[in-house]
C-alpha cells in the first residue's frame, strides 16, 4: 500500500509561509539591525565644555553632567560651578577664575592656569605649569604638582543635598582624603612651591556661593560642620602629643556613627587629624589591633572599616566616654591608653599607606 500522502493543505501552508519570510513586498526596504550602542543618546562635547568665556558665571546643575568628562579652557574672570559628578576634568589656560567641581571619578588636571581659587573632589589631582592656585581639596591619592609655584591647599568643605550620592556615583569615599600629602615633581632647592592655607581660612572667602538665579535652587552650605567631607587638619602640626585612634566596623550606620563621633569630639575642642576608609584582612587586624584583634576578626568580613585620628590632651579618655555613652553596644576599636595610642595611629596609617601605595 505504501505510505499515505501528506495532507495537501499543510504542505501548501509550509511553502507559503517560507516564501513570505524570504520574499519582501515590492518597494519594502530592509530595516537595519539596531544595536544597543546605536540607541544611546548621542553626546555633544560642547555640552560638556566651557571655552573662551570672560566675566561670566556659568555651571551645570545636579544631574546635568552625569559622569561625562568635562573640559574648561581659555576662561578669564569667570565663576564656574559643576554641581554634579564627572569622569575626568581638565582645566587649561584659565586666569583669575573661581571653580567648584563636584566629585570626579578620575583625574582633575590643571595646566597653565594662574590666579584661580577652587574647591573640588577627585581620585587624582595634578597641577602643571601653574602659578598662584588656592585649592580646597578632597583627593583619594597623593596630590601632585609639577613646574608650578605658589600653590596653596586646604581641606574640602562644601555641602548640598545631592553631593553624598554624587560621591557614591563617582566611586569616592568621603573618608579617603589625603589633601595635604602633596608631592612636588620639580622641587627647587631652598624654595617651597606649595604650602597649606591658614587653618582658619573661610571657604566662602575664596569660592563664594553663586547668587545667580540658575544656581539659587542648589541648597549650598560651606559651614565646616555640614561639609560632606569631614574637615581634617592633615599634615599641619598637631596641638598635642596625645592622639587617639578609633576604628568603626561596617554596618548600616557606620558613616552616620563616624560623623556623630567627629561632631562630638570636634565640638569638645579636639581636632580631627585624618580619616580613612578601607578593607582589612585578618593579618592586617593582627598587626594593627594586636592582642585585641580576635574581638574584631568576624566584623572585617562585613565591609571596609572607617578609621579616625583625634588629637588633643585627654583625647583617649574623651573618646572612651563618648563611645561608651553614645554607641553602647556598637563594637569599635578605641585606643586603650594614651601611652600606646600614638603607636595605634602609626600602625593603622602605616598599613593604610602601604595599601594605598602612598
């Protein structure tokens, strides 16, 4: 009898379908395939540049740069405010300008600029062929100057509501700020090409809050106790022979607790010398915390620690009083006695410098 023939309708249906897929209607054009990179919004470099401006107040509001790189060049007598995070920023050939830069994920590079006053935060900071810059800086790595003179540094001091999120978006920690550890690539014998601004320098006297209509919506404060970045003394000479190391371990409230402790200690007249946020391993903890290390080993797995150095007579005793009174139940390392506290500070920050490659 042989095999039964296939139903005619099904065969025709298959042939018809195939023909429709392979043949196009007359006049129909083939649509180009869309890739994800074709669908991205096109970036116009001119939107991320200030060039050739004179006697102007200009800037970008929060959300308007959104991680792009930015260029500032050939500006004179201008006030420039970037209230957003960016990838990198170069500032070339600018004279007598006031500049604020929100967090920069990579580098900020000044070249051939003079008589500028700046407040900025970045991963890397470099100055070449410049003279007379005054910079309130937050920098995660060692600031570098080259072929430059009369460069003055202070600690970053600024607040507006979006700034904390912008630091996160730029991958910067508010506690990693070695603004005063400056390296001069081209030192001149018997001269100092850089120095620190006076400790009582008022940021707003250098980089004033903009008063133009466009920027009034940004709710800015330049008060030290509101600054997103804790204001530290850095390499300035310490007031006292006594310092105290406090290390906070990662949890949901670490940053808030660190800020609260800083406010309390500074409010009582102690100075915050330096801060650091970084991960620690078991061997690091044993080197820094020594016989106390076993108390903290399990906490190291939760995330990076935040270390604070306070300076002033009776700093150790006061730290213990505040920690026991305000943070009862929260595990922290606090230097045990003033005789060994300087050793604690040196142990932690020597370890930190090795880790950071400073």
